[in-house]
């Protein structure tokens, strides 16, 4: 009996080490729940976050309210740090891990900060809320909250 108790205790303690990144997966914008105080919210966005071990790859596609296409792609260290932009209006991106369910991103262009985005995944893993502040790709003021549902 003590061996079973020790084995169960070890399993319980090691499970978080093998837990999947709560951000990984496919997320679809819930436009009805999203709110902006400055700028125009996108009308449609799908974000795919792929856990690649020590890195994550993020691909976002969709449409802005004026029907222009939205396309962003980058990779970054899973635990935060300097990322590598592939598509988007920025040439640098950094991420800071606040905790397992909160990340803060900074998007830069030519050494100037364009915007920040704070991502929060709900404890049940079904919703991701992002808060953005800065400027949009056209240089207009942008401030709001996007709500995404896991697909």
C-alpha cells in the first residue's frame, strides 16, 4: 500500500511538468464580446498557436472592419523573450510570461513600440481575452479587448 501511495504522489506532483501550454490551440474571435474604446475592432480573426517544444509559432488570419486582410505570423521562445516576426506590421516582438495563463507582448517597428497586448487564458482553458493598446497598422490609436473562444 505505501508503494502505491508514493507512486500516486509522484504522479500528482509531476503532472504539471507535462501539462500542455494553455495558449496552444486554435482560437476564434468572438466579435460580440469584444469591445474597443479607440480604433476599430477586427470583424473576424482566427489565431493558431502551435507548441513546438522550446518555441511557439503564432499565426493570425482574418479581416479588419474595412474588409482589408489581417495576417500575422511569428515564432518566439515558449518561456518568453525575443521573437522572430515573419508577417505583420512589426519588425520585432518580445513576450513576457507573467504566469502560466498570462503573457504580455510588445510589438516594435524601427525601435519604436507600436502596441502592447496582454493575453489571458481562462482557468478552464475555453476563453482567451486579449487587451491591446497602441496603434493599428495604419497608425491610428488602438485600445480594446478581444475575446477568443477555443475551437
